[in-house]
C-alpha cells in the first residue's frame, strides 16, 4: 500500500510521525507532504521522515491566503506523481487532494470552531476521526476515539524522553522552571482570535521569575527580551515535549501545547479569546479533570500561576491525576495504523465509536 500524510503544522508532524515509521517498517510506501510553516520542515528532518514540501506559509493570516493557489497546484502535482492508495490529513488540503486523485481520505479533526474547514473538507472524506469529547456531529462518516490527537505521541505506550532536558536547558535538578508559550495566531482557525498582549507577557514573566526560571517558546518570534527575566527556548523544537514534561508550569495562549502539558502531567494555564462558554470539548474535559485551567481574566491568570509555581506538591499531584486519566485513553498511533491497514473501514477497527460523549450540564 501507498500512504500519503499531510503535515501542515508542527503539531501534525508529531501526530503522524510514529504511524509513518511503523507503516514503513511493515513494508509500505509512505510519503509526507509538509508545509514550510514554523519548524514543520525542521521536525520532518529531525524525525527522518520521507517528505516533500508543498508550500510555504508565514505566521500571518495574509501569508496563508497568498500561499493557497501555489500550494494547491503543487499538491495536485505531488499526488498525481505519488499515486497513493489512502490519504491522512487534518483539513481541506488533504480532503481536496483525495478528491482530485480519486483516493479515499481519513480526516483527523479536533477543533470544533473551524466550521468553514469542516464544510469544505467533510464531503470528500471517507472517514472522519475526532476525540471522544468533540462537540459537533459531522455526519455518518464521523467516528470518535477515546483520547486526543496528542495521544499519538504522548500516550505512555509511545512517549519516551529523548535527552536529559535539564542539562540541555542549563537548569539544575531541583531548579523550578516554567514555560510560557506564545501563539502567532496565523492559522485559519485563529482568525478573529487573540492571546496575551506584549504588556501582559512582560507582567506575567516578572511575577513568575520571582519563583522560577522562565523559558519562552514564541511561535511568532515577536517576543522582546530586553529587560525581562526570561530565556528563549532555543533548543531544537523536537525537544519541547521533554521540556514540558519536566516543567513546573506552562502558561500559554495557544491550544495544542496546553493539551500536551496535561497529558504529560504538567500544570497548565490557557488564556486566549477562545476561552468561554462555547469552548472546545477537550479543554472543558481537561479542566474538569483538574489537569488544566482555562482563564480569560488576566489578573486571575497571574494569581493562579503564582499559586501553582510556589506549590512544591503540584508535580506529584498532577502526575497522579494524569496517570489516572490516561489509563482509559487509546494509543492513537496504534489506531491510525489499524485504520490504514484496514482501508479506513471503521467496522474493522477497534476503539472507534459513533456515540458522542455528552458534557455534564
């Protein structure tokens, strides 16, 4: 079989990296079509995945729109040349590639607010997979798995630290450190949304630095480090999960890394304009399980962050909560491989359900 995977963002590389390796080890041909967006290509090289770049996009909304025609043209050429039997992806690029080539497509979606993307991609999918807490019904092709997309690379059966991250970061064994993750808000699903302003970033760093070393992971590369007591996270992006696993706290205005922290057992505070009554199902559940905080009010963000960073018991408490929570979640890599080997026929794959998980009132 010939499988094609789309990785439009760094998170997509992590999502599919283990499945790509396993399918290749089983003797199948695999190609990854990647977009030059942030460290996506760097991660594809780091994990030694067979890839081809179909387009480039800066971390701005205008760059995304300008890149669309050229990206679609290169995708069409690559798909015709590679001639896959099955395509995996997370949105319109992969869905439309399948339509152009007459090839079945598996979409793995986890963001309810991206309604336009769902509308333009759903008709072309053979199978749509989402987490169990996904709050929308996407029709007869929609099946749920118990977990999150991050379970493909952070499930206990899959994740292993790659390095001595404390040595790499230059922090000692007992030194507390926090990670501040800043979103570029340049993707299509970020349109009309925002996060921490420069002033709030500085105020947060000042307070956190009183208790711990602060590392900043800045997707948009807009952080000004003049006169702030913080260090840029300047290790290879493939080591960010090792850094999260050892951190005492994550504060972020992004989405994916908050879920990653929760699955690693690291306390996380999420603050952006997505937070509210109609928030995404995964963040609602993770907060209900006391693994993350979703906070819109900035003063409350600072107050909660200080409480967590000053508490020496949170590491053990959160690891216990994570272990209990993850006990019932799927190894998503194994499920993706199973879907691939069974031609995306859900009846042949264990761990899929048509039934939604209702949120408590």
